[in-house]
C-alpha cells in the first residue's frame, strides 16, 4: 500500500519524515532491524537470525509497497531510519473488521514522539479502511511499549504464557492488546 509522506516535528525540535520504505532503503533497513534486535529482547527475532541480503530485502520492500493488504511506514530522521511500523489487514469476510499492527524504534529515538506519530497514522488508516479492532502483541516487561499502546487507546485482552524463550532460557509471556476503533 502506498502512503503520502508526512513531515512531523519531534519533541527535540528536529523534523522527521514518515513514508513508505523504498527499495533503495534495503541496506539501511537491514542495519536498522539488526540494531533494534541487538538493543532489546522484545522483538521476535535476534540479530543473528536476521540474515538477509540487500536484494532480498529490496524485493520484500517492493512486495510490501505493492500489497493491497499491508502497509509499512518508516520514520527517517536526519537521513537515518529511526523506526518502522506495519499494519496488516484481514481479507476474509468474518475477520475483515480486524487488523494487526507492529512497531519498532532504535533506542536513541525513544521518547521523541515517533512511536505515537506512527501508531496514530496506522489508527487513522485502519479507521479509513473500516477496521473496528486494531490488534498487537507485546512482550512481558516491555513497559515503555505498553505505555505507548495504552496512550493511543490499546488495552490488554489476553495473555500467551511462555511465548518467548530468551537465549538464557528465560521464558516471557506476551500480552494481546486491542484498540476498539468504533
């Protein structure tokens, strides 16, 4: 899905651009995702597992932008990818009132309003598409993310016990959250 890019002002006064990822972002996207995975245990993959070539990533970004059911946005600050967010719409009649969203940010860009801006765009798009319920999954202990999600209207509706096993063997639950848009 394509998106008309938008300029936002961050809490520190810098300007940022929210836009679709470009195929030319492939190498930067790989670096960004590896950085995010290195910085936190709250993602579903590790840095080592994200083994993809720039050509594969470029093809994936092209597929995402061509999709009629998925939208990915990136936030670019000073020429650097600071975060991304993705929404996937359901297509089957009985569940097309629902969509799922996911988000990640590089830690040095936390607290600047990027997460709020990205999720606000996704919520607006979901409403425009007639979605009644936006859903996400968050890892136990990710209080910063939980605070953001609650701020934009999400609430916990379920738990998936022992959903993740960390490298040290620690198990973490995930919480299912939803934002009722009607």
